[in-house]
C-alpha cells in the first residue's frame, strides 16, 4: 500500500486516536456511533439539521432509547462530543462519517437526496488528508457512482489526496447483547489505502473490523443481510397463516424446528418485516425531498391477512422483536389489514 503524505499523516492521527471525527446525522445510527468514537478518544462533532436534536445532545441528553443519557452527558462534559447544525468546521475534521436516511420515494425508488446533500456539504470543504465514510443503507454502486463524483469534482484524487469507503450500519435498536462496539464492522474502500484508513478509524471503537475488497462488496453484503431477514420473516408469517387454517400451533412448530442444531434459524411471526435500516422517514436534511416517506423496513407492515392468529392469543408472550441471530421482527401475529 502506497500512501501520499496527507494520507500518511491521516493514518497516524487515526491510529493514535488524535483525530477529529464528524458524524453527519445524529439518529439511531449516528449518535451511538458518535458516542463510541468519542469513548475511543476521538474529538467528535455531530452534524444534524435538526436544531432541537443538536440542543438535546449539547445538554447531554439522549433521544435514542437504547443509549443512556449519562453516556452522552459524560462525553459532552469531557469536551469529546459536541453537536452542531453547521458544516462550517467540517474542513478541520480528519474523518467524516455519513449516517443519513435513505428512504424510498413514492415510486418505491431509492431516495439518495440526503446522501447527496451531505456529500455536497463535505465536497465544499474537502481537503487533502481527509477520510469520508458512508454508512447509510443503499444499493451497490452508490459510494463510487454517487458520492465519489461529488467529492472528486474539485480536483482531489481518491486514494491519494482523500480517502472514501463504505461501512454499512448494523444497528439493532433495543438489542441488549449487540451494540456498536461489539458488532463486527465491514469496511470497503475505493482503494486499498482507503480501506486501511477506514479500518484504522473503526478499530479504535469496534472490537472487530472486517475489510473487504471494495465498496460494492460491503454495499451488497448489507443488502444480503436485509433481504435474508425480510424473506425469512415473510416466510414465517405465511406459515403462521397456514397453521391457523390447519389448526396447528405455529409457536410449537417453530420451537420444534429450532431443536435442529444446524441448517435452521428461528424467526418469529409478527405484524411485518420490522427493522430500521430504511425506516419511514421525514427528514429536514438540506437538499432532501422533505415529503419523502418510506415504509421499507417499517414495523408498521402487516401480513396480508384479515385473520387474527388463534395461536397468538395464547402464546403471544413468546414472540420476540428479533430472531435468535439478532434480526428484527415484531412480536405477535394479529392483523386486520
């Protein structure tokens, strides 16, 4: 791996934890990540257009249920975490991680306006020796086809002047076992140098970082994770309706199947796919389509049935909001849709 002087200096700052890091988007992905990076010793600036959210973080409060306010307050008091609605200081940051929403348009097409808006702000202030990482869930090719042209428009060269990588978020809100620090992190850079720099950033805050050959692999891996969850939850929801018609207890069926020690992963029936990777979102990000709303990954979805599972009234307490592997699925199986 050959590094230019600006990127070699960046590598040193990230490796020894002296770097200044920006996190664009302080939602369920961005704020917990900002906290972990600050705990690792970085000076972290959260950037979010929601001024109330910014003020809340500045007061040491947490708007994320699974993130204790005490963790935020401690870092704010120590001067390692701050929040702002302005991008004016972005040029002084060593790394910028983009964690903005990627919902669907009314036509069920990916809405990347939030990514473009954040990318445009970064590009205006981009300088040699900076790392940019995209974490937002998106389709394969976004990092290189959408974000890279924005960043390179000013003449800086990726892999030589600045670094660009994709690292998919893997947040499972409410999971008591897995959080940012102990969930393996995929990183795929546009060049090997980009990958190494992204790895240097995350390995200060995450126990295991897994480098892959490039952004498209990381982007596609994220889609595989989500599709795997969606397909299996849809399958078990269809099975629940079939069992209801046959008079078979679906919960007993699942428990019986789960005794197999290989080749089976338990998923619970629920009102829909669930998950928060691409939630129903109304965003105030500058340059975004503010009326864009998505139901992809929303727990509001329901199985296509007018029935209410008879077995759920007796055993709904056994439902879980996630599979044994930590995937999301809401409990219960009643539906009037």
